[in-house]
């Protein structure tokens, strides 16, 4: 049985591209509405759910366009790569960015104010990860040498599914519906005790419903190791 965590609503309406497999019509599944996290048990949703946030519609279409205007020129100069230094990502381009125009800097300040405690030392550059439609992120735990207890990412261009699986108990898991223009935040045990991954398009199913995944860009902020 899956358990649901209700979305934290924002003012902007999310655009979620969802189609149902034909088998869902008779499966008894409820329509996808405000739920953004499903888990393997009520207990897991209650204990780890407080350390996982998904805020749909965190940025507007205009704010997404501002990010893309700044990012696309440099991303287009790179080729998609199909191996990674720690074998964690397939079909990706990535870069880091310290300087932003006023519109994007304003958005990132909003991300920082929501995701991180006041006075928390932040990793200077934002990490930009561009996944091709056929790309995906394999299950991994970020190294504690490079980032601290919190990670926050804005999703651009496409909906996707992030899966968290407990390292020492693979039957315990959470799936996060990261809709286009949403913000996700992972803290503490959700960061260190669980692997996280972005599912392949063909595996991208949330609560029994197909979520088509296209090219996806994430703009990620982290704090420094404490």
C-alpha cells in the first residue's frame, strides 16, 4: 500500500503532463490531484516526510524563461555525456554558475530563504544539471565532503520522478512528483540515509500513473558541510 503526502501549494498553477496507462482505469487508483509524495508505509511518510518538501509552481513561466535565457547559451556549447566520474548520471550536461542576472538572482534568493536556515553557510555556485530526454540519474548518496545537510532544486522544462530508497532497507522508499517549475528540498536523513535518483522516462510512473519525462534542467543549491 502506498501512502500520500499532500502538496505544499504555491500561487502559480503547476503544469503536470500526466497520462494514465489503460490498466489504471480498472485498478482503483485515485486521480492524481494534490499528492506529490508516495511512500512504502504510513510510518515512513510521517517520519521522513517532514524532511522532504515539494512545492509545485514555485516559479512562474516568466521566471522559468528567465533561467533558460541565461542557461541555454552556455549549455548549447556542451555535448551530452554518457559516463560520469562516479557513474551516477547518464545523458547529461552540467555546469556551475555564480553570477546571475537580477531576475534569476531574485528567484535563487527565494529558494535560499525557503530551503536553508538563516545564517547557514551556502555553497557559492549553483549546480546546473541538464538531463537529455533519454538521460537519468542513478541511485546515489551525495558525498558529505562536498555538501551539507540540505539540497534544494528547481525543475525546468519537464515533470519527473525522484525516488528515494533507504540504504539499509531497500523495501522502504518514497517517490516524489517533481512537476515542471516546482521546488524540491531534501534535508538530514532524507539526504544521508536514502539514495536518490531521477527515473528514466520509460520508468517514470507516479502512484500508478504515467508521467512523461522530456529534457529536464535542474538548478540546485546546497549548503556547506557542517
